[in-house]
């Protein structure tokens, strides 16, 4: 076999592998459970890393003391967040788990940090601490789910950033993130819903 033939076979194998990856991604996106999350804000793009918006949702900062399930997490730990759909069709976290749940709709991510905030309620008149029962330990968990960056063309990224900055009197910007959750819980971004209008990204 000549060197040229070997290069051709290598190129063919790489093309087939890439094709398999694209088809596998498309199947996972199409077959997963679709959920929507309210987009709470954004961070400016880094022009050196490309045009994208850094998306913030309620999943990035979790209060384990208000959610069911596990609360003992450390940096780098996997985390599974069970979600439930609300009356407005937007999904919200209800419980946290260190291992994959046996049931329910969940998203898989990793812990960036976990810390406890001790709160002690005081009497507004005397300033004295209230009873022990009124002391609260809040466990704050920062996590990432590979949905925080949304890449787009320069024009679209700029328009998207402007849209995310526009809040109504209730503090909402009318933007919701559309995700597909396959059985693994590894979320795939499908697109966005803006003022009730769905905008699904094309794969090709």
C-alpha cells in the first residue's frame, strides 16, 4: 500500500468518525427530554475566545438547604439536579444528588465550589440573637452544566447580549434556554425562546 493510499484511508476513517459524532449528537438532541430554563443574565463575551454569550440560569447557583436530596459536595464532584416543570412550562431544580437518580428528569454537571453561610436571626428591636431554632445554615453550591456558553456569529452575539440586558418591571428578560436532556443528563442546547417565539439552532 502506498503512502498516498494510507493517507486516503486515514482521511476516510476520520471523516466517518466525525460523521458518526454528528449523527450521534443529532440523535441525542432529538430524542432527549426537552426542557426550558429562564435565562437570568449574561456576562460579556471574551473577544479572544470567540463570539459567545455566557448564560446564567438558576442552575449555576444552588441553595442545597432549600432543596431535597444530598448537600455534601466538594469542588469537582459530579452533581445531578432533578428538575420539575412549573405552571409557566419553565423548569426549576427540586433536589440534588451525588449519584445518578433512578427516576425523574435530571441534568448532570460538576461542582465548582460549595460553602456554608451561617445566618443568625436577631430581634429587630434589641439586636439580640433569637432562639437556636432560628439559626439557619445555607449551603451554596456553584455548578456548571456545559450550557453556560452559547456561540454565535458576531452580529447575533451582539444582538443577543442586548436582548439579555432588557428587563421588564418584574425583572424578566423574556429569554428562555431550550435544552434536550438525554438519559445521561448531559444537556444539549437546542436554542432559545424569546418572548414566546422558539428559535431552534440548525445542525446543518
